[in-house]
DNA sequence: CGAAATGTTTATGA
DNA sequence: CTCATAAACATTTC
C-alpha cells in the first residue's frame, strides 16, 4: 500500500465515487490529537496526494494521512482492526487503518511542493538532478528513498529502478556517468507509472525483476543485503548492475 | 509459530 | 549540537 503510486490509486478510487464536495456527517477513529468537532459538518474541497501522503483538503486546513508500512483503507466497507480514522458522508464512508493522521493549518500549497512528487504532473526532473549533484557522496540506494528528492519512491521502486538502469546500489552519485544520473531520475518516474498500471491490474509482483527475487531476468543470482544509511533490504544483480568505482 | 515486509519518527549515545 | 544508530509503532503474509 504505502508507495506513491498506491496513494494515487486511492485518490482515483475516491474520485470515481463522484462525491463532489462532500460534507462530513460522522467522524470516528482513534487517531490521536484528532479534533473531531473541527471536521464535523465541514465540506471536503479536494482529495490530493503528495508522495506517500494522502491529503484531504478543507477550506482552512488539510488532513494528512500517512500509511507507514502497514496502513490500509476501505471505501464503503470496514473491518475488525482498530479504526484510526473514519469519515462518513451522505451515502459513502472512508475508513483508514494503521495510519498516522496530522492536521496541517492553512493552504495545503504552503506545505508541499509538487515538483518533488514522482507521480505529479508538476514533477521536475531537472530539480531532482540538481539536488543529486549537491550530494556527491550519497549512495544511489539512499538517494532514491530520499523523500525530499523523490517523494513517493519506496523500497520496491528503488530496487527495480536500479536494476532497470543497470546501476549497482552502492555507487556514489559522483561516480556515476552523467547519463546514468539522468537515467536514474527518468526511470524513477517511469517505473512509478508502470507500478501504478500493474498495481491496478493486480499484477505488480509478477513484473518484479529483482525485488524479492532469487534470480534476475538473465538468470544470474540476486544478492539481498541491507545497504546504505537507510538499511533497507536491497536486491540486486552483481553481474548486470555496474559498480563504477571501487574503494 | 516466527520472521519479514511497500516507512517514518523519536530516543539515545558518541 | 550534530550525526549515526537503535528502538518504537502496528498488521498481514508465508
């Protein structure tokens, strides 16, 4: 659920309900610091996503929902797990579980820059390249998870992008040929849209080339290791993915 | 049943 | 004070 494309799917599902600007008739849930009175009878102006954040926008504030690792939601359905936030409208309800809810004051545009959102129309690849050049020592397996550069990219996207561009996860940005830096940025967005398409078709895991795999498409063995300062599981092919400088 | 997993924040210590 | 590391949180799947 938690990577950027999955949040876009949630947003699209809600748009498909054609709610318009629904009034909140009921608020439930255990989210801490949740001011239920503030939400009651307010009208939702818009549903947005930014990276892994799902945003419910009101006139003067925005609810931010972050699903972390285990978060889920149900639309017009519910389950036994403790409800974190439930919103009921005239004919529909949205239920969010195991997520973090925050209230952002003021206009949502003051809080987010959509140039960094890997799924947004406003995505700015040149800005991403510029930020990468400012961190020459950083490892490629870490920068892909940096939400200030690639908001929405998670561990699956990280691993698949690096295999697609045949770059070893332990390369430093400064050691990559400029064409590979460009390819990194381009594929981060490309793969995210493939992720979106495959996730909608329910075929995402069938398309994994390295993530959670034993061998790569060329039948080489996959290495699985916790790498970088993020210490996330990294799956890569030592034969297909090049390490440009060793030290 | 134990382990691991699409993630981030907070606490702790050097 | 800042950085690196550890711990914390919560649920489903294999």
